[in-house]
């Protein structure tokens, strides 16, 4: 019996980042009797999603991370992989820095190549310059250019490439029904967190530079001055977590900030919050903000985030040039306006961010490539 068509998904690692969460949403909702995801990662550490991937029938392969010095070894590892695994016909690359390397090798072995943009910046410094140089050829290498938003696509592939027929915006879709506001779940989660009578400011995101946690803490400090009943809920983990924890002590806020770590109860945590704070330096299109809107939360996000994410009127943009006090005043003033949270998930669903429809589209996209490959058609 012939099994499902297997798609090779390429990531650095499978923890709860935005791109990883997005692809897992799709993975859970595709017809896995027709399409199966396997993952090639650049770490040998056990990651958050690894157990679930294996439970869903996926395989996980390892390639050593690219350092520059190991350029030829990196290419050799990819050549060896395709020699040993001729079963793959499609590769979907989410690691952009080396995509021009591994997608070119994949094409040599006859695979259809997909590059996926999830951001709008490589950051700062020498490493960012190197990444930008490495990733420039992707627009000419990949058969299909995917992006989580138009602005993310234009940033990685260029405006000219983003107008081509092979450019596709794939929405960071979610299971909208899971995030529909539930008052009972809110009460239970707030009781569990011991914040029953508090004003809960929330944030979900990895503790790394783009999320701008330092500025977020400064904003919360001003909120706390205006409302001493406020508490900050920080969900996630990452390399800068200890630095941020230290800052909360220095500002005397440690008793009013809860670090939850990585959590699997995201819908319930969103219900428990009263407002969502997201002052990122840059993003592609954060799936977290789609989830927050589905739960009916008012969101205060930086103006560096694309307005494509505002699928409801719950998203309020603030300039990163504004002071933390100006952010806090806007939040306090806006939060006093009435907001019926219970029906917002239906707005998100109507905006084409529901996973069921998007997963079906992606499933058919992959299947069409398989059908064309059997006919000898080149889609690139």
C-alpha cells in the first residue's frame, strides 16, 4: 500500500516560535493519510514539538548548523541526505539564512523547492550582514516564494519577486474555535495564577531581541504607577529571560510580574489577560496576535508590525519613538472602553485565518505538485 506524500520541512529547531507554531497548526489539520510532514532541523537537542511530531507520524532528521567555516561540510551533509532519501519530492524551507544553499542542492536532486519568509529583518550587526548576503539569492533559487505577509515577502524576496506568479502569502492560520473567549475558563485560569482581582497585562513571545522585552518592562512600570493593581504575565522562554528577570528586580517590579515559561495552555492564558502588549522591533506576521484577537483581547503593538495582522479593530498601534509613559496612558485610556470579547473569534475566522480552510489549501497545493511531477511538469 502506497503511503502519504512526504514533505520535508526545514527548521533550525522545533520549539514554540512563531514559524514553528504556524507549521504545527497546519500539520495537525492536514489530511495525514495524503500528506505527511517530516522535519530536518539544525540541532540534536530534544525540542518542545518533537514528541508531538513523532506521535503524528513525522520523522526528524539532523543537519549540523551552518557556521561559515563548515561551508563544504554543510553542503556535503545535504548531498548525503538527498542521496539517502530519494523519497522526497518537495522541500519547504523555513531557515532563510542558508536556504540558497540547501534549496539549490535540493533542485539538483529533482525536488520542488519552497522558501518561506517569516520576518522583516535579520537584526543588527555583522551576523545580520552575513545573513542578508546569504539569503539574497533565494528569490532566484526557490520555485515558490511563500510569506506570512506581503511585507515579509517583499523584505526577503524583493518587491519585483513578490509580484510574480510564484509568490504566495500563506496566512498564519489558527484553530479559531480553541481561542473563542470563555468566561468560565478565564475565572479558573485567573484563580490558578492567583490574579483573580488584578488588571492582567499579558505578553507571549520568545525572550530574544526582536520582542523588545526591555521596553515592554518599562511600559509596564508606567502602567503599574497608574494602576498599582496591575500584574504582568510573561509567557515564553529564551536566551534573554535571565536578563529581563534581573531588570524586574532592579525596577522593584518582581512581585508584580509572573514568568510562566513555555506553556501549552495558551488559549486559557489569553482568556485570563485583560490587555495584550506587543512592542516588537520587527515581525513577519505574529500568529500570537491572531490568537489574541480571536480571544477578544485589546492589543497594543508597535508600529513596526504590519497592519495586515489587524483583522479586527482590537489592534492599536503605538510608535516605538513614544515614551513608555505615552504607551501606558494610551493603554489605560483605551482599556476603559467596552469590549465584547465573546464573538471576536468569528471575525478572525471570516478574515481567512481559520486553519481548516488554509490547511486544505496547502494540502491541495502540495498534492498538485506531486501530480505534476508524475506528469513531468516543472512548476518553477
